């Protein structure tokens, strides 16, 4: 659900949610030795993840395997595909996944009874909006969605910075957005507009924006960024800002645009109900919540939700509207 944003403030500021984080800061406890021993006996854990393998999953699995000696089998898929796969495994009584993550996975799987009611002790040290009050999931990172632009096609300083800037005739036919039913798509964009402007003014604005002939593709937000980097479009709307940062660091002609307001979406993780390696699954979830792993998120230009580990300054953002998974 969309939660009310903070009051409007001028200038650029880091989305550390500092006031909330300060109130709930504290050191996270280590995994229980009995859990570690049981996980080592199982020897392996299967992780269904929406995270990008070469950007984040590999450094996380390398650190986890080095620390505990438990082999990680990471299976990458978008959140909707992960739900379908786990649902099929549950219906067949042949669960393969031990741990899952994603932005929309938890509510759907919880309704199907496929999420184990368990959270690591470290979750107690996170702000409450990052932890399921019913005990089924815990957030592992925050995705922030902003426009991105091709720096070869759009000289720096000429990129749009406000809603009205997007109405400039020079952007007609040069913008792209995902057409999927996701917050990181047209639906999320419309939601932010309506929340920021109100229904009447927002709908009037959207009717004007529709005349800009914004192209749509039924692909994930990452593919929208790829199209912008390839020069097919000048601007991508409602894409992940950390993807622009990572690609730019690798030499791609792309940058993200600080937008006020932005939409922030939680990626959450949980242990499957019926996990074949339930102890290893719990240990991996514990690791995903640990300060050690949160640092890996930050070092790789992802936004952690740890009170003591700020996001990399390259992905600091303006105030955000936060979308929290809900049933």
C-alpha cells in the first residue's frame, strides 16, 4: 500500500529515513549456534531471488559460503515468475525453494500458505515498516524509482526535473515506460502523480502527458533502462535509480534524475513453508538481515534498510513515497 509522504522540503537529501532509523538503531544479534550447526548438516540452500546475479547475488553468496560453508543455489527470476514457480511447487508437494525475495512475492505466497512464519532476531532492530508485523517476512533492501536519461542524447542540465518539464514538446515520442502491472511501471508512475497532485489535478496532468506519445513495453524496469542506454529513447520513466548508477559506473551513457516525489518499493525475503533445507534457509535469511550483508548491499550500489548503514551517496534521493508489501 502507498503510505503518506513526508512534507515537502527543498534540495536533495538522502533517503536514509534518518529520524525513523535513529529511533530504532541498534546492533543486530548473530545467528544461534544451534541453527548454524543444523544448517551446516543440510549443507545447501536454494534461494529464489529477483536480485541481479552479477551485481549482488554473487557477492552475497560468496560471503555466506565463506562464513558458513553452506552452498547457495541461486535461481534468478522476476518476482511474478517466482510466485508462480513456488506456487506450483507447493501445489505439487515438491518444494524446491528454501528462501525467496522480491517486491510482490510475499503477499501472494502468504495467501497460499507457502511462507514460514519465522523472522531472525536481527529483524527486531529494523524500523517497523521494514518488518512484517505478522512475522512472515523482513525487508532486505529498498528500490527507488526515478526517471533516467541517456547522457549522449540529453546534455546534462537539460534533462527534465519536474512534472511540467515532461510536457515539453521536445520530449514527445522520446520517452519510454514499462507497461507491466508493477509499481516499477506505468501503474506506479500514475500512483505517484495522483498522490502528489490529488485526483483532479493529477488526472488533468496525465491527460496532457498522454499527448506526449510515451512508448510502452511489457518488460521489467531493467529492460527500460537498457533501451535508454542503447539510445532507443532519451528518457525512461519509473526505473530503478541504482541500475543507472551501476551501469554508468561501467561506462554506459546513463544517469538518473532526482525526482520529487519518488516511489520507493521494498524488496522483502522469507523462508518457504515446506523448505527442504529449512535451517539453511533460516540461516541465509538471517545473513540477509545482518549488518555484514547490508554492507554488501551498500557497497554494490543497492539501498540497505539498516539503521547504521547509509546508502552510497551515488544513490541518495529526495523524499519518497514508500510502498510496503501488504495482504
